[in-house]
C-alpha cells in the first residue's frame, strides 16, 4: 500500500505542471478569443455607422468666385461647377472604408477617399499644374476631370472627427488632403478643403466646405 501511495504522489507531481500549463493555456486562449470578439464588434459598429459612399449635398467657397466664366461670382459651387452635384451623374463622392485587423496596416484599416472635378488647362506645350500664378485668358480651354486619392485616417475618441493622414507624396495643388472632416448631428460628413480654382479673375485659393451624405453602405 505504501508503495502505491508513493507512486500516486509521484504521478501527481508529474501531472500537476501539465495540468497547470493546460489551464493557463486555456485562459490565454480565452483572452485572445475575447479580444477577437471585441475587435469584431468594434469593426461591425464602425462599418454600420460610417462604411460606404457619400454623395455631395452642398459645396460653398469662402470667397465668391466665377468659375463658369459667366461674369457672376458666387460662393455656391453647385452654381459655378455645373458637373459637381451628384444628380449630374458624375458622382464626385467620398468613400469611407472600415476594415478589421489587417497585417498590412498593423491593425484596423480606415481608408478615406474624395473625388473632385479637377481643372485642367493646356497652355501652349505645357499643362497648368493647378497652382497659383495663372491669369485669366478667354482663349484657354478648361477641362474638368473626376479625380481623387485615398488616404488613411483615424477617428477622434468621440467619433466626431475623421483625422485624415497625409500620403507619402502629397501634391500641393491637386487631390489635396482635407483640412478637416467632421461628423454633423445627422451623420453627414462636413469636409473642408483648401483648393486653387481658375476663375475669371485668375487663380484663387479658397477654403471650400462641402457636405456629404451617405447613400450606400457598399463600396
């Protein structure tokens, strides 16, 4: 009997570390699973609230400009840039994409993109860069091209701001990064950009406040 008792003690001594290791492993696995569930819930909530395409509702410049060259200045860019409103079927939209943890981004991936009717003007054998210094010339032809770029962003703690990060190579004149992106009480995006516009009074740099409303959760 004593021999059996000693054998049992020896067996227990051998099994205890194994059992303890298994229990600790289970706790670690449970913690990792809980974290995955929390992250998945966070992604789903943000996707439900923000992910999708936003159509432009209004666009107002800080200074009255004459972009359509009709001799009348206005701060309402829907009046000055005929193809800007969404109903014109050009869809100068904003896209917000919310993705879960991704090794490529070392965490969550939040992507912001904004399309805009960029002005292009041919000057002899060169093309206007989109910046200052170009005077009005009635002989110049203006083309509007739908263009934009994507950038990463992060949310403020209260989810009222989308802080858009600069890309590696920012163009100072075209596809400019927003100065700010705020979420209004209706869930619309209020975006401020500083842009150079070619007008009947030459190139003007203005601050443009545009409001965008989500029309689909699909991207």
